[in-house]
C-alpha cells in the first residue's frame, strides 16, 4: 500500500481527498497498489472533518505526519513560502516524497528544494503548480525531452483571461469587469498577484527552467499586468485583426533566454487567440515536434486535484519498482537571461497629438532618430485640435522605443502617450 499525508484541506486539498476516494479502484490499478490517505493537517480541523474523514486521520501538528514511518508521500497544499518550505525540506530529509501545487515556493526556492530531493533520492513532483489541470511539466520533462525548446508561450492566469475575454466580448473597461469577476468569485478579493502578472510570472519561471535546462527565478521575469488595458485598446486591436491576451513568454535563441509577462496583441488566427474565459493554454515550439498546444482548466478544485493525484500515482509506481529520483532537477546548464532593455518587440502605441500640419513628420522623425521603424500609422477621432494616433512599429529594441517615448512625451505637440502594448506571435 502507498500511504499519503496531506497538508491543507482547502480548495485543492478537498479535491484531492474526494478524488482519492471517488476513483480509488482506478487509482489502485493504475498505480499497482492501493493508495491510502493516512493523515491530514489543516489549521482548521473542521474543514477536514467536513470532508467525511475519520477523526483519527486528523493530525495535531506536522510532526505527526513527518514522523509517521508508514507515510510515503506528503502532499503540500497549504501554499505560500513558510512554513511550506520548511515542511517540505524536513519531509524530504526524512525520506518522504513530495507532491505540491505551490508555484510561489518553486519559483523562488526551486534550486534548494531540488538539491535536497537529489541528496535524499526522493521524488519532488509539482505538475499542478503551473496551469492547474493541464499536463505541461511532465510532458516537457518526458514526452518533449528530445527537443531543443525554442519557445513556450502561455495564457497561464485564468482571472486575467476571464477579464480580458469579458472586456473584448462586451466592450467594457477593466475596473468594471474586475468588480463583476470579484462578485462572482472568479477574482480574489485581493487580485494583485493575478492582474499585475505575478502569478503568470511565477509559472513561466518554472516552465522556463524546465524548457531551457537552466534556473530561471521570478526575479528574472519582466512583468507587466493588465490594469492599463482599456476598452479603446481592445477595440483598436480588433480593428487591426488582433486580440489582447496576457501572455507569459519564454524564448531561447543561441543559448540566451528571454522571459516576460505582458499583455500582447496576438493575431486572431494564432491558436492562443481562441483561448477564452478562465481557460489556460500553453503553446510550445520544439525543434523536432514543431508546434504543440496544451489547453484546459488552469485552476479549480477538481482540475488541480487531477494533476496532484496524477503525481501521487506516478510516485507510487516509482516506489513499487524502487525508481525514485528518476526525473530530478533538469537545470544542468547556466544560461544568460536577458534584461528587458536587451530584448526587442513590435509595439502598438496609442497617443494624443496636436491635429495640425507637420506633426506626423515631427513624430516620425523622433522615432527615426532612435532606430524605431513604423509599420502602420492610423489617425483616429479628432477632438477639438487633437487627434488620436495609432502606431504599430516594426520589431525594435526595447531601449530604443523607451528613448523615443521619453522625448515624445515632453514635446508640446504630444498631448499624452496613452498606451504601449507589445505584439506577439506574428511570425509563426
Ligand atoms: P486554500 O487556501 O483553499 O487551502 C489551503 C489550506 O491550508 C487552508 O485551509 C489553510 O487554512 C491551510 N493552511 C495554511 N497554512 C497552514 C499551516 N501552516 N498549517 C496547516 N494548515 C494550513 O488554498 P488552495 O487549495 O486554493 O491552494 C493550495 C495550493 O495550491 C497553493 O499553493 C496554490 O497556489 C495552489 N494552487 C491552487 C489552485 C486553485 O485553483 N485553488 C490552482 C493551482 C495551484 P486557512 O485558510 O485557515 O489559512
Ligand atoms: N489565480 C490563478 C488564476 C489560479 O487566476 O489562474 C491559481 O494559480
């Protein structure tokens, strides 16, 4: 029998309890032995009891789980850095295998955790930490392992994808949709990590490390959220044949890595353009496989529990044949990660300018002097003596664009630079 200790009877933890119980027979057959939940721990024991668990399964503290020699696997679903980090390290040092969904922890402490796992020859699995129920970590480590990965582009945050979808379909502004999403329970009371792009940044740090075999942490990821996106930007994107999505992007060229999270115009014929509402997707390009896309629910009780229990089953199989530690840390190289100012992109710019002769030439001159080449220029809705300009650049260096905008914003003919959004997925 494979025995499991569970930390956390919250959203995902309760899903794990239910799935282990509801699919007990299938799970036992696929693992090769019965998988039994032995003990659970939560600050609030009532949460665990409400799941129909026996009173003697409820632990008083972590020691009860970690010192129980019959427990093979500890499933950490309490979230956050501490005490989760300390619990995981102690458990691995006592020979326990770990399953977690904790992206916050892996994105900053991955290296230390993998070192302890390797030293103790235990499994550390974390499929649910990126894109909930969507299989992406195991596929990158196993099914796609023969490829040099060129890029990984994900819609990795359900809350922001729901907000942008609603803004696109109903022509609403960000603040109105966020309020509605919070009332419906789709967005958290404090939505900062989601709408500012941090949640997606943690996830792309994890995927980059695996895809490119080199440690990428949260600090390496350039992050911009969706709070500045307006209904006007979405309308112009549609007019020009694009949709706006919050993308988490990781690319590798000549052994140099780029990682960034930002809203982006993507062409309506890109596979990620049709990923709507709370759904997530991860688009991977490998040198042998070419394009692959993984799509599904990136969060929620049962989709996330599906990934957690899948990990438990695979560790169980490893235990049975004595093969734990088979797929350890994949970060065996040290590659440079570019700073945002060293990267390049195509940009959409929306700005108010004086509506009079010579203005366009002056603006084009500033861009030209800073190596920024323009691909499209549209003049929209003049109000009094002002006009709205929509510009799309060719691919330009980020620093060159910043230099141009710093000059333009102080020019008397410029009323304001209202938004700057990158384009992505154009040349596939
Ligand atoms: P919840 O807040 O619903 O559940 C966590 C539970 O753990 C709560 O009951 C909490 O109690 C308890 N807890 C927290 N700290 C301790 C502690 N020190 N000792 C004992 N119990 C503790 O979180 P989720 O289930 O939503 O998330 C769990 C993990 O899964 C997180 O790492 C999250 O990022 C990840 N995840 C979640 C997804 C989702 O859809 N919810 C999707 C993908 C990943 P209390 O509430 O009293 O603090
Ligand atoms: N808050 C996340 C999202 C789910 O909106 O996708 C947990 O990773």
